[in-house]
C-alpha cells in the first residue's frame, strides 16, 4: 500500500511506501557522492585498468623469462667456449712441455756425448804424454 504524503523538501519530493520513505535522488546526493551510473563507470574503468595491469604483468613476466633464458643461453655458450679454449690451451701447453722435455733429453745426450768425447781426448792426450816426453828428451 502506498501512502502518498508529499512534502516539499529543499531539493526533492518524499513518498512513503509501506513504512519506508523514498526520497528522490536529488535530495540525498551531495557533491562528493556518486550515482549508480557513476559507480558503474568507475567500476568498469577499474576493471579495465586491472585487466590492463594484469596483461602488462603477464607480458613483463614473459619478457623477464625471455631475458633470463637468453642470458642463460649466452652464459652457457660462453662457458662452453671458455672450456673449449681452456682445453685447447692446456693441450698446447702439454704439447709444448712434451717438446721441451724431448729437446732437453736430446741436449743432455749431446752434452753427455761431448763430455765422453772430451774424456776420451784427455785420455788420448795422457796416453801420448809418455811418448812425447821421450821424443822431447831425444831431440833436446
């Protein structure tokens, strides 16, 4: 049952419906209040902004994953390259050491051979010492 009592307020018409009072919208909203349309617009804008933020977050995660994977791949390639170069240098060093050891052995053999030759020459000179003294004494 609608009881219609009309009273003029400062900004609207009041009516009572079953003990509840309905006041026209203009009389209850102030300057900082919102209407249903304003609230719908705000909510829709908020939903759109949150969707944009969600999409941007997903894109940022994908970009971060891509960057991390790319960095990982580059570091892996650098590690493999450094390892290969290190193994190559190690092989070169080992080859150089082997070559130097071989040359050292040859040099030591030559030194030993020369020392043996010197020893033989000294022995030969000593063996000729006696006949030299005899020949010197006979000619003198």
